[in-house]
């Protein structure tokens, strides 16, 4: 009976030591940091409230609009080319 109690005590100590080891591991610290502080930008990245980010965001929006316009023009040109090919095709020839 006493051997059984010593085994239980050793198992309890082993479990407690494992929990303490895991709690102070780098992964547990990273998870706790994420919970406490939320998502942080990577090291070296400009802060989210940086005025340059607003400027860059505006430039990206302008570039997207230009790209959309260019894609619309390309689509229109492709349709016009396809229509002219259909009109110029001779019946019976491939």
C-alpha cells in the first residue's frame, strides 16, 4: 500500500514538473504574449499608424483602378478583334 502512495506521489510530481516546464517554454510564452497583446507587427515592420502606410495604401488603390481600366480595355479589344475575324471569315473556308 505504501509503494502505491509513493508511485502516486512521484506521478503527481512528474505531472507538476511537466506542467511547469511547458508553462515556461518559449511556445507558451509566445502564446501568452499573443493573448495579452494581440497580434503585433513583425520586427522591422513600420507601425500600423504610420502615415506612410496611408500614402502607400492610396497609391495601391490608384494602381488597382488603372489595372481595372486596362483590363477592361484589353477585354474590349479582344472582343472587337474576335468580331472582325468573324466578319472577315469567308464561308466554306477554314
